[in-house]
C-alpha cells in the first residue's frame, strides 16, 4: 500500500529487484566453473596436501623401535584428550638436528647446485632442438615430437641402467673414443658427478624441449620480418622477438627439469659415486637404512619448502611476462 501511495518507491524497488536477479544470475553462471575446478582441488587435497600433513606430523615425532617407528601416535580411543596429549609430546629436535649436522645442509646445497647446472645444460641443449622442431616443415613436426617423447615408452630405470653400459670403463663411450684414437686409456666417467649430470640431462631433456617448442611454434614468422624492416639485425631480431616471446616456455621447461632433478634418487644412486651428495639419496638412507622416519620426514618437509621458492619465482616471472 505504501509503494502504491509513493510513486518514487516503485523505481527503487525495481532497481533492487534487478540487482538481486543479476547477482543470482552471476552465481548461476559461476557454478559450472566452480564444479569444473573442484576435481583438481580434490585431487590435490587427497594426494598432495593430506600426505604432506602426515609427513609433517611425523617430522615432529621421535624415532622408536616399534611399529610404527615413531612416537607419539594419536590414541583415538581416548578421544580429544588423547589427541591433545599427543600434540603436547611433539618435538622440534629433528629440525634442530638438521641445522646442526653438516651432512644435511651440504646435501641440500649439492642437490640445488647439481639440479641448477643440469637445468642450464638442458636449456642449452633443448632450446636449439625445440627451435629446429618449430622451424621444420609442418609435415615433419609430428614425427619430431614423437622422437622426443619416444624414450618415455621405455622404463626410466632401464634407461638409466643403459647409461651404466655406456659410461663404464669398458663401455661403449670408452670403446668408441679409443677406436677413433682420441684416448689411450679408458676415462673414469661412471660413478662421478659428470655421470650424474649426463643422466639428469638425458632423462629430463624432453621436459625442457616440449614447453619451449610449444612457445616457439605459436610465434608468427611475420614478427621477425617486421623487426628486420625496422632495422634489427638477424641476431637482434632473434633475441628481441624469438627469445623474448619464448620465455614462458623457457620458464616452464626450467621448472619441469629443476624440480624433479633436485630430489632425484635413482640417477645419483646408479651413476654417481659414494661422494655424490644429493638429498634424494640422503632421504632414502634415513627412511630405509637408518629407519629414522621422523628425521627423514623433516628432510622431506624442508625439501618441499626448498621447491616452493622456484615455483614462486616462476609464477612471478610468468605474471610479469604475460602482464
């Protein structure tokens, strides 16, 4: 009755009603997007966050000779009181021990160094290969991509074992170099850091090539012609156009190589020597050699934190490049 007696209230009511309907429409349109994004988040929750929280919880425990080999454990039979009591027994001894023992921080530094050098070498090798693939005739590109991913059709362990036969003193490499007269005595390549570099670059090179190829393949060749018309020399046009526009692929490739390389265990264990320090080998020894699950969990937690740094830097670089 008040709205009927007040004509000015009708337009206001219509505006409010329209705004409400618009908000409902936006929520309705947003719902399919939220449902589509739900499975990845559930996947990360179940297979990354939940296991990480379990490892984090074990890292604050103490090693014991029991099953499981750590204490305290949550006694659910006592309800909330048992859980609170278990939290009260948590300790930071494992993290303090990691800071005091030089073995662990030297393992971290060595892993970062080996992974960084391997990533740079993979970039130097992979970028020309990706560029050649992107500039190859269209009919050849599917075959070239298949050749790049062909090693993935074979077991990773078998491929690493194959390098033992290549790099050992009486292996294929020394045999070939001796046959062509380059060396007089066999080279000691196996069980050295050089063998680890070779194995990591070989194993993860496709992860460097494919993102760079995807970035180069999308580039318009007319951009290089435009740069030449503006007076740029060929190498300047290559650097300012081709390389700059391929940076997202370069960043992605470096991340895909660096992250698994820093935690690599199989390659340094099979190709590296006893003095090759990498955090993956240290983690394996703590879990299965020393049976010290809490200390190994602390090593794993710190490794995850180390990997967060390059991921954050990559995201910032990606945002600056796209922005």
